């Protein structure tokens, strides 16, 4: 009797044994359905053996061998094993991330072979010729084919990084290779796919991201896994796609925090992509105008090849002039100061487009009683409720709690309730009142919930049917609007007050990216930043368009404090309905970590337990313990032993997990 060891999507590291019925050709990597307790689950066969330690009478048979999904190839299984080990996650949960949707409705979906691309014609590349810098970078990447070669492609906004990607992709596809391009956000995929279609009209291209209908996502996954697709464009989950002819990986906006999964299996899509490129012996390109500090250090130490695009690709285009104005202005129009208001009026007169950026959606940050000082707080979180005027409600942006907008103070009955701060809705209304003839569009998570809404706005902007855009970071990257000549930044100072050591790095990337939206064609651009700190090093670097200078200052701070990228962190996060349960568990886990490090003579420091930056979210009390090591190897030896010690703690009534290489504190 042959035994299949099956990794299931449950929080257990060990696989489960099942006997293989006669007639089923079950191999390593095959997808099967099995019974676990009263459930039928889909899992992946990780081994086929002759005997089991489980008594024969207790073994259950495999229920079904799934024929609609091909077996995972050996390299993908090895990738899964690496991710499970590095990020300290059960193999079954990692493999579940790698598979397309497998619900019964998907299995019954129409899965005709289809054709993911226009034709099977020989590959040729069209759009604009490469300039000297682009051609040099593309040539280097192309010549690295067939070997592991990590590249940092650092280019100012508008420098034409995408053209370099596509030039290298064309050569890869022409040589019978497959290309994987990863983007940080789903909203960037439609226009990027159009760029691919324009430049590589014969490429058979598929997209993979979580918002695709289940049947379409499965069909695209199969096209990629069979080798029928030439190019796969997707978000972080696409990094796990089986690609038998893989020849090139591209990670666009590699610095973006969206590449890090924040729950479940907390992997980093960029780092997994680099490991996969090494595994498959292919080049990997990390593109950014504002590289992460980790990537920058690798480039400085020559671990990555460093290609730079120092100028904008369109010949007349120049980087926008940056001007700083006070954020506190007595004459401000609902948060928009007089200089920015005047600049908006000028662009309207010229028939040019403007972008007003504020990284807060909703109408106002919260609601305040002017009499007793009451503020609208979330009953389930430690945060405040945000005012949403359009739906007349108060919403928590952390847990989703919503309630009707109150008209009187629940504490004292006062009717004079003041909206605090500004969000996209408030700025949109204020601009509409000030410029009644202007065509204004708002872009944030609320306004783009409907399918196709974001693409519709982008098309109207390109067609010249929009005068002013008001938006969040959704507009900060990857968008090319030739007639947009003014960017106004409101509320950027808020990030400078954060206790997260990565906050300033993230703010720098965001400001450089959003500033790069202005003046990308033959019209000069201007950026107006409302700030109380015009002499801050970040402001000076932005004015000089010198990200590297500011990054060097941040690196000096990180080096002195022995923080990433000069050290490695892991964070134990825990939550439970009762604070005492969280505190008791984390205190014991912290002490267990210190004992483990001492017993194994590992240079790992485990800090005492502390509450999370948001101590309560969605009705659960939250806390964390941070482990710190200078050497990655020491951390990797420490983590599995610490995990075993945590699992052995008695009386656990908390939900917990390990976040390896966290991007910030919980």
C-alpha cells in the first residue's frame, strides 16, 4: 500500500498520511482532496512512501486526485519549503498561497484553453527608441540571460524604467523564455498591461491578482504553468506561479511595502522573487526611483549590479521645481493654503491638470465636541472613527466598524461638533466650492471600490476631461499624465511624528514618487509642499531631487542604532480578547526566547513584551515581542527553536504568529 504525505492548509507543520487507492497516479506535487476530521480539504502531496508511522487501520484514503490543476513542479515545491522554513510557517499554508482558487465553483468553471495573447508570431518590440542610459541598462540585463544576476535599476520618476523592462522582456521571450513582472498594487495592472500590449503585441500575456474572478485566475494560472503564457503580470502572489520557461523576473517599485504580506504567511514578495531567481539561474531586476535601504546597501556593496537612469526619458521633460509653504495658514481653504490655491487657479486658466495629494481618505480624521472635548472613538479599537460625509457615517479604518454620524455629543448633548483634520472628501468639497467650473475627480479606496472605477478616471485624465485630481497614495506611483503640471502635498508632516523607525523612509519614497507625477512631458512642473519643517533633511533632499543623499543620512542613523539593514528582526505578535492573557503569554514567550538564545549560545537579543502600536483592534488586545540579531544566520538558527519553545508554553489562550523581517511594529 503506497502512502501519500499531504501538506494541508492548517496551522500544523507536519504533513498527514493517506493511503493511495488503486488506479490513482499520485506523485509528489499532485493536488488531492482528503478528509481531515469532518472536513474535506485540498492539499499537496509532498512525498510518496511505502510505510507510515500511523497504524494502518487509522489511515484514510485519498478522496480525489484533482485533474483540473497540474502537479506543482519540483522547483515550486522547493520554493515552498524555503518560504516555510525562512518565515517559520507551516508548509501546507505556504502551498495554499501558491495555488489558484480551488473551491468547487472554480472546479466547475468553464476552463477552455483560450489564448492569453494575440498570436504566436515572432516577438518584436515597438513604442519609443531607448536613450543612451536605457540602452546601456537593457543591454546589461539581456547579456545576463541564463545566470543569476540581481539588478537595481534606479531611475528618477519618468526616466523610462518600464521601457528597459520591456526591452529585456522582448529578448527573453524571443529566446523562448517566460517573464514574470511583479507590481505592488492591483490598480497598476491595467495600464501596465496596455504598455506591454503596445510594446510587445505578440506576447501572450496573463495577469494574476486576488481580484480576478476565480475561473479567470485559475485559467491564467494554468496558462502560465503549462508554459503557454509568455509573460505573467501580477501582484505579490504571482511570485509563486509555476513557470517552466522562466527567464527573467522584474519587480517594479521594489521599495513598496505592499510586497510584504501582513497577515497569514507573512512573506515578502520581493525577497522571495530574488531567491527564486537564484534558484532558477535567471536575472532579476529591482526597479525604483527610491530604492529601499536594504536594496541600496546591496547595490553599494556590489552584491547587486547598479544601473542608473538619471534623467527623464522624454527629452524636453525636467524634474519639477519644488516649493515649500507653511501648512498653518490663516487664509487656508479647508487645509489648502493660499499659495497652493493660487497655483491651482493658474493651472485652470492654462488648461493644465493638477493633483492635490493627501494620504487620508474620508472627510475628517475624527469628530470633536467643542464643549466637553469628547471625540468619536472606535468601540473595538484604540483608534478614532473617521468622518465620511458621503455616507453620513463614522468608520474605523482599522477594523471596519461603522455607525451613523451623530448630530449631538453623546456625552453632553452639545450640537457644535467639529470635524478634526482633513481627508480626501473634505478637500474635494472645498475645491469644488472654490472652483465650481473645475472638473474634479477623487481617487481613494472609497471612490474606486466599483470595478473599473479607477481605470475610468485614468482614461478621463488622459483624455483631458479632468482638471484637478484629489487622491491618496494610489496616485503616487506608476501613472503618467502628460498634462499634469502641478502637485500639491497636504498633511505630509503627520508621518514625521510616527514612532516607527521606517516611517521617514516610507515618507521619503512617497513624496519623491508623488512629486514625480508633475512635468513628465514638455510642460514644466511644480510641486508645492505644505509643511512646518521646510529645513528638514527630507525637504532639502526633495528640493534637490537627491534621494540618495537623504538615504545616506538614514543609513547612518540605522547603522548607529543597529537597525535593518544592518541587523535582522523578528517579531512575535499576539492577540486575545483579554489583556492579561496577552501580557502573560508574551512575557513567558519573551523569557523562553532569552533562555533559548543562552542555551544555544546564539547572538540574539529578545526584548521584553510591549503593547502593539495599536493596543486594541477589532475587539482584541494586542502585543508584541521583538528579537534582534546582527547576523541573519543567528536569527535563522534561533527562530525554529523559539517557535518550539512557544508552542510548549502551557495554557495558551491567544492567537499568535511570527513576523520575520517585519516592515514595522504591529
